[in-house]
């Protein structure tokens, strides 16, 4: 049976798909992610479904499978983003320790401080630093990824570096692991 043939308008067709798929989709997400995030993932899925509803398959079972596919892709994208953020935090910590031979304790302190500072950064700052440092994209390339102008991206990068620098200044530093070794501490003007 087709959603579009059952319902005379888009809203009713969407509501029918929502009612058919919601409970199973929520269980699907809860088995694959943290329970606290499951409803948010399902809500984001149905937002995408609403925007792309004209692409929905006509048959009910096919449309349900299509919704599950969208959900799976959302979860994969979120997982990849989290891995990139973690990898950038590790990479920043490694870059911070390259210029001198600190003790093991200093290395651990530096990584812990950088990890704490990274976790306190906003998602926008993390994404901006990630594109510039981890992905090694130029300002025009990174700007096209996030859909802004290169000038706006450079401004975001300056602000993200400043935010990271300020956060790192709030953590106690040992003598041999001075914060000046971080490339983000260089002038951003």
C-alpha cells in the first residue's frame, strides 16, 4: 500500500509514515547509541524525512526501510565526527610536545590539559580547528565545507585559537611544558 495513495496530502502521508516507523526506529537507535540521545536522533531523522519526503518510496515497507537508512547514516556521521574530534585532541597534544624533550609527567600533564581545554571548546570552535589542523584545509576550502566565506572562516579560526589559548592559560603549567610550544599560541592576526 502506498503512503501517497492512502493520504491525499503530504502532511497526512508523513504522519502515517511517522506513526508506522517511530516506535521501531526508537528501539533501533536505542540499541545502537546512548539511550539519552535516542529521541534526538529519531527527531533529527524525521526532520530529514520531512525535507526529503518527495524522495520517499511509495510502498510502506520500502518507506520504513528508507527511514531506517537515513537514521543509520545520521548515527554513522555522528560517530565519525566524534572520532575526528578525539583524533584532533590527540594530534594537538602530539604537536604540543614535539619542540622539546619534556619528561613523561610533563607529557601527560600537557595532554590532560589539552584534552580538558578541547572538551570545553564549543562545537563550532572544535569544527573550525579540526578543519584547519586535522584536515589541513585552507581557509577557502574549509569555508566551503561549512558554507561561509573564507574571510568569515579565518575570523572563526582566530576566535577558536584564542578560545583554546585562553582555556589552556587557566590550567596550571609545569616549568618544562610551557604553553608557548603550542602552534595555536602564535599570533593569529
